[in-house]
């Protein structure tokens, strides 16, 4: 009986930890799409855009949450970064505070669209990194 | 209220980092931007009037970033284009093109993308107008670069070049030229003397002719005298011209012979032949 407990106790302690690890989004690893956009720390829906109504809704929903921070980098070339319809700066931009939830991000070099999509930042925030361009 | 800040690391080109209140953006409307732009334009125009185009360009650029206003960025490029034109400066023209890139990013976004009421620095109707303006500045700056490069490649025309090509006269040239002139004059005098002799000989025949009387005889005498005078003057000129010319040419030739071999080429010299005299040119080929 005592022997059974010595086996069960570590399993019972390890199980919740394993469950928590499994429950975390798989956003921690960098994921790249076919357009050469790689995301780390959030999910990326390529090609998507939000309107002002959707943006306002997201802002309201996530108002009390802690900020994440977004970094956008280009592997080559140049371009400007736009978030939720507003020009931010020429890339690279680092540690832009963003509430969790959905944000539309666009990077363009003049008329050339380099990346466009919806960034879905998890509730626990953290560092989000968007890297654009083929390696 | 928790103050939200954002840190932008803007690399390259020395771009100023815009101050952003990202999470709580103030509404940027065409009206608010136009009002903010007015003061900047006034200050910039004063700088342009005083000739400080670089300062005007930098003011428009920094305020364009701060206000997120593509019009001010285009104005910055215009000031740099004017600077490039005035100073024939390729770096200024290139900086104008570089600054337009950010303006193009903004303008094409405003034209093609899901814009927000939070950032409308110009009306949707103005977008194409400002785009045309920016494209015109870009093409003008590129044309300036080409023109300045072409001007740099073209050879510099020196107004003294023709004078230099003739070079310094060779030694003895003046003596030889003067001698040749006198020689030609002497030969002309010789011709005159020969003519005078011919006239005199003809008159002499008339005078000695027993069939020529009174008035005609007297006229023949006068012709003979004129012929003699002509012959005398002609041969005198011939003597002085040929002798003086020959002496001068000989002196010139001697002077030239004393010079370096390169300077001796094509030497004019008098030629004495059995049937007459002349001026020849000798030299090395």
C-alpha cells in the first residue's frame, strides 16, 4: 500500500503542471506562414483586417488586461508598420505596448504590401514578435 | 490613469522616433492636422525665405513624424529637392527621395487599406492629390541627380584652351617671318625693276627710231625716263628686300638651330637657284 502511494504522489503532483503546460497556447514557438511572416508569442491570421467597430469592441473587452509588447522586424528591405489603422513608424519597431486580443497589423513599402493580417495576442500577454520576409 | 508609453527603436536614416500614445490614440482628423500643420508651414516658409532650406526640410520632417502627417513629409522632400537644385547636390536629392518613402507608405495605406477614424491626417479626396505631388517631387529629384551626374561627366571647357594649343612661337620665328616678308617685297621690287627696264628698252627703240619725230619722240623719252625710274626703284627695293630678307632669314634659322631638335621642325629658308630665288621650307617628317 505504501509503495502504491510513493508512485501515485509524484504523478498527482506532476499532472497539474503538465495540464497547465498543455493548456498554454502553442504561441511560444515561432510559426511562419506561406507569405514569409513569422509570429512568436501570438497567433496570426494572414490577410485579415478589422474595421473601427471591431477594433473598439476588442479595446473595450481587453481594457483591463496587462499590456503585451510587440516587436516587428523585416528580414530585408524597408517598410512602415501600421497597427489598427494607425501609422506607427518605419520598421523595425520594438516593444509597442498592445492589449491582448485582436489587432490588425500591416507592413508596407509604398505601394507594395509586405504583410497584412490579424494578430491575436493571448490573455496573458508577454512578448510578441513578428518577423517579415524570407530568410 | 496609467500612463502608457511605447518605445520605438527606429534604426537607419537617423529617423526621429515619433511620440506615440498608442493605446489611447488621440483622434487625428484632417481638420486637427491642418491646424497643426499651419504653424509649421509658417515657420518653414520663413526658413525658406532666409535661404535655410535644410532647416526647413528638417523642421517639416520632424513635425511630419510627430503629427503623422504625410503632407509635411512631402514638404520636407520638396525643400531638399530645392536645396539639391540650388547647390547641385546629389546627397540632398537622394535624401529627398528617401524621405518620400515614408510619405508613400502613409499615402498608399490611406488609399488602399483599412484605415481608422483615429488616423485621418488628410481627407480621402486629398490622398490622390498628395500622392501626385509626392511622385512629382520624386521624379524631379531623380532628374536632378541625372543632370548633376551628366554635368560632372562632361569635359570642362577652358576658354584659354585655344591659346594654349598654339603654343609658344619657336625661336627665330619672328626673324624668319620678317625676312620672308622682305624677301617677297624684294622679289616684287625685282619684278618692278624688270618691268621698268622693259619699258625703258621699248622707249629707247622709239627714241632711236629715225621715223619718230617731235611729239612722239618726246613722249618716248618721257616713257624711257619713267621706265628707268621704275627700274631703279624696283631694283633698289629688290636689292634691299632680298639682302635684308635673306639676312633676317639666315639669322632666324641660326637662332632656331640653336634651339632643341623638337623646335627645329619645318624651318623656312631662302633658296637660291640658277634661274632665280625663292623661299623654301625644310623639316623632319
